[in-house]
C-alpha cells in the first residue's frame, strides 16, 4: 500500500515539475520600442530661409511621462505603464528632435537646433515648451497639451506665449495607433509654432 502511495506522490511531483518547466520556458512577449520621429513623413515644402536660426528647448515634461514605459490614460490622473511598449529614448529629447525636423521643413532652414545647441551660434528665435498633458486611453481620444513661449534672445521682441491643445481618435486600441496620433499632434504643434515665427519675421 505504502509503495503505491509513494509511486502516486512521485507521479504528482513529476507532473508539477513538468508544468513549472513549461511555464518557465514559455516565450515572453517581445518589447516594442517607439520613436516620436516620423522618418517616413513627407517633406513640407517651404520657401528657403537660411538666415533663420531656431533653438528648440528646453522642454519640461511631467515625471510620469519621462519613464521608458509608455504611459497611457492620465485623463483622471491615473496612468497605465506598458511593460512591453516603450520609448526608444528620453521622451523630452524625442519630442524635441521631432519638432526640430518638422520645423526645419516648415521654415525652410536647416539651422534648427536642440537647446542649448552651439553656443557660438546665436539663434534668431528660441522656443521653450512645457508639456502639460500627453495622454489618452488606448482606443480613445489621444491628447497633447503644450504651453510654449517664443523668445527673441536679442531682446528686440517681447516673448510671446501660447497654449496649444490637440486631440484625435486613433484608428484602433493599439499602442501603435496611440503613438501615431501623438506624432500627428506634434506635427500640428510645429505648424502653430512655424506660423508664429513667420509672422514675427515679417513684422
């Protein structure tokens, strides 16, 4: 009788260990990294303005958004951090680089730099940004809210501040769609900044 019980215990232990090993060797979901740069975006045609020099930054961004994990939600003060969907770099730098590329195309100049840039080059304008919100639930309205200030480093023009808010519905409830909308929001922000710079250069 004891031999039968011993055999049964061994069988149960082997089955348990087998299940544990199977669970341990199961493939984990692959981490996907995202950038705010639109590498395949169509170039924006603009008259050349090579004398214009623009410095982009500094950019202030809420601490929760600085994490590597993409933070969605936030409309009620609560965020969800994704374990398997992450930013390819620091979010403030990613956003700044995306703005640099978009503004260079919209303003017709390659002299657009990340703040502080080359100290030997004095910019015509500097744009400082404070990101208030970069949120939205997956599959729901995705929002970018930014307070930004256009500064004349030479002091000839008074600083001008604006509050820009953009939102749109993603195509689906994936992180891919969420990031795509934020890229579009950044493009719309660059359009507003470029419009004010063109207005100020004409005055």
